[in-house]
C-alpha cells in the first residue's frame, strides 16, 4: 500500500485500558499499523500514562471510565456516571480527530469511546482475546462493524454477530511468532525432561503448592531427569526452592521471567493458568500444556480457554478445585512416561495457533479503514 494513500486518511483510534490482556494486542496492532504507514491515536483511561512501547509513543487522550463488575450498588452508580462523562468526552474527541476507524480491545475503558464512535457513524471493530466474549465487548458487539476473534468458537456471541466476525487470533510477540513451525523434539530416552511452570506475571499460589509436590512424587526414572523452570509468587519463593532442593530436582525458580521466548522454545511441557496471552503464545510455539484455569476469572473465561485447547488435543485442562499433588503426579506420570503423547499434543497445539495474528488483525483494521474487503489488503498468512 502506498504511504500517500494512508496519509490522506484520518487516524486509526485504538481504545483500550485495563489489564495486560487487553493492552498487549493493542500494542502489537499499533506497531504493525505504524509500520504500514498509518497515523494512530490512543484513547484510554487514567492508566494510559503508564504505557510504554508502541502505545506509549502514540498521541494519547484520556477520558473518564470505570469498571462496573464486582462492585457494590453505590460504586456501580459512580462507575456508570464516569462512563457517561467518558462518553461525552470521547464523542467530542472523535469529532475533532475524524478517525478512519476506531478499534476497541475490551475492558470498560473502551466502552465510552466505542459507543460514541458507533453513534457518530464511524467505522468500528473490536478484538476479543478470550473464548468467552467479555462483558464490555458483549455490550459493544451489536454496535460495531467487525469483530476479531481469537478462537474458532466464542461463547456469548450472538448468531447475528457471527456474520461480521473473523478469527484473526490473539497477537503474540515477534520473538514468539518467530518460533512458529519449529519441530517439537520430545524428551530423548534417558535425557532431560524440561518443564516450564508459569502463572501470570508473578506465578500462582496453587502452582507453587501443588507442582513441586507432584513432581517430587514421580518415579525415579522420570524425577531424576526433570529440569524445571518455575515462576513463583515472591512470598512462596523460598518454600518452592526448598521443596525442589529436598526432592533433588534441578530447578530455576524466579518471580519473573524476562526471557520467555527462550524458555518456551526449550520446554517439553507447560504447566500454567489459561490466560488468553499464555494460550496464544504456547500454541504459536506448538507447546503442549497442563492448564489450571483461575477459578475466579470473570465469566470463568479461563476455563473456556483451557477447554478449547483440551478439546483440540493440545493439552489437558484441570479445574482448580480438582488439583491435588496426587492427581497431578498421576497425570504427569502418564504424560511424561510416553514421549509419543507429548509429541501428539504438541502437534495439536501448533494446529490451533495463529502466529500471524498481528498481521491478520492489522489486515482486518486496514480493510475497515480503507473500506475494502480483507482479501484486498492481506498478503498470504500462515495458517496452521
């Protein structure tokens, strides 16, 4: 596409806020659209000042917004009031910016902007990261022109809205996407078995309690070959290290991993929560996993995410209430004792991944901004 065509358009506005699960796809899209020559603007809530990377470089505008879920009556009333104020702020801002398209990424900070864009007749799209349409996106789905999905099947999406939906996938970091297509090498006989344990940015308590005990109880012919890398909550760090030391398992325990692509590339098995970003990364790499969804996620979306991978054969989902060291030991013995099982799950995981999700999402948004069909702007993308 020629830059001259792009520069005659109004900016593409990205509306996001909230958790990293919402912010990261917006960052990835911003970087790709900037590379294609588009001018961008960001509309967010007060947390936007903390953004770094591609979002931190954008022309940023702050509006009022607040979440409603999980609050008491008075707090909800106050939140709704902030959303109304944010709506009028967003409407005035969009009138001034005259964007070529407005894209939302879920979370209540996106709602005022997306509703205002719809009322103004602007071209609109939303991106859903999870296998359950989030509450904010549920409010917006009927109003927007296009819906980008991360899973083939997304709960809470109406039949009417499926017609304007497309599976683009959930963007992953370029370093992760670069690992796509690598052959999975199961553990060699007598060789190391590499297990990666993560639970969000700072680990999960259930993983720190159950996983070391489960691995310690494995038969000697498996346990002595283990090489474990585990994220741990800071308050559990000493106890987790001690548990592995007592069982004689080689383990690297840290509160945060800043080299996740390298760790994913060498692992034979992932044990993790089932957040959208985690699943996007593990399937892009083609890594099998044991998934323990966070039991208190809104709308139980992590359980839905895990079920999609489990149904595809790429991993094993275990509800948190059913997690015990004894059950984990039994499952791990079955999985790790049969390299063919790991290899088959790795292949299935890779089949569900979309490493080119960033490009696909950018194709959808570019086509929307230009008023074209996606096929008119997209180049052939990897579809595994």
